[in-house]
């Protein structure tokens, strides 16, 4: 899609750090993390195509993890963000890893990235896709009432939050806005269910973190992630669910900072250790 149509928010100064949200989410999910990191980096929170303020591609246009990867690449190129640091959650994590595998990232920090689930979990995601498609046939007022019932709210807290009983999780609910015929969420769920991250070298610092209470993409997926990205620093986020920016934004920000600094320090060390060309200094 046209990268000028992709909405984003920018704060801070320094090397670009691009934050990518998950399926059905929007850039505001990074608000607290962004505030903490903007002291050291130029932080850019992106609304991925079809979510937040960014329109979805047309019905006849490609719309999957790889097309979104290309969209983010084009956005970075448009604004001159060369080899930015990248961080992403779920769908956004997969995009960040894909860009890292292309050599287009300074560092990559991801939280519960899609693409590493086993066959049983993939079956579960396909079932979610079927349920989402069926939900498009239910009138919106009815869906709103169902989403506000106690069982539905409890299911949302269990699926999305590390501690479903915490006061912060009380307002969590499933959104029905994305459950219309042809809506971006409905289009993307089956594509994510089939997406598989292929093992490739990623030539920059990588951190892969998983909430130990993630009930959407199970923590056991981290084993497959380590096998396919063996140079990654693997982290378990104690007490966090599928959206750790909501459960523990302070720890999320510090893991991103750690990975970014590893890349920044490594680059400076490489520059200091590089031999001067024969003509230098003459």
C-alpha cells in the first residue's frame, strides 16, 4: 500500500526505534513504553494497515504478514529510517523478525511473535478464524451485548492479560468492531494461522521474550523460536500475558533498551576497531 497512508506517532530524538503492535491492536498500546524510551531514541509507534488510523489494503490487494512487512519497509524508506531498531508484539513481532532477516534492522526485540506455534496451536488459531467469520453474520448490537456479558469479559481477561484478576485487567474486553464482513481482523486471522517463520540468519542483536502466562500464543512456542533464531537472547516475562506492554510496560521497555544498546555499543566498537584505509589521514 502507499506508505504515506500509514499513520504513526513520533516522539524523542536519536536513532529511530519503530514499535509494531499485534493483530487487532493499535499504536496506543505502546504509550507507556514509548514515554520511557523517548528519552534515548526517536520512537515511532505505527498503526499497521487495517488498524488504528491506517486503512486496510483493498480486497484484491495482498494482505498478510509478508505484505505488512513490505509496508513497514516502505514506510521506513520513505522517512529515511535506515536500519532502525525494531520492536513488536505478536503480529508486529513477526514483521520485525522478517525485516531483521532481510538485514533491515539495527536490532530486533519481539514479544510473543506469531509464526512459531505447533500444529495444535495452529488448529486453535484456525478455529478462531472460523469463529470470527461466523461472528460477522451476527448483528452488531447483539455482538456488543454478548461482549459485555460476564463470561465474555472473563474470557477476554484470561486470553489477553497475565493476571485476569488484577484491577488493571478489569476493563479488558473483546472488541466487536473488527468483526464485520471483510474487516481486517477477519481477513488476517487465517493468514496468521498459516504463517510460519522460516529459519534464517538475523545479523543483529535479537531478543525474543514470552509472557509465562500467555494463553494466546503459548510460551512453549519459545522453544521453536530458539531453534529458528539461535542467536536470539531468550527471555521469560514472569506474570505477563500475550500483551506484556499492558501487564508490565517497565520491563518491556528495559528489554527493548537492552537490545538497542547492545546494537549501538557493538556498532561503536566495530567502528573503533576497523583499520583505516591506506589513503586515510594523508
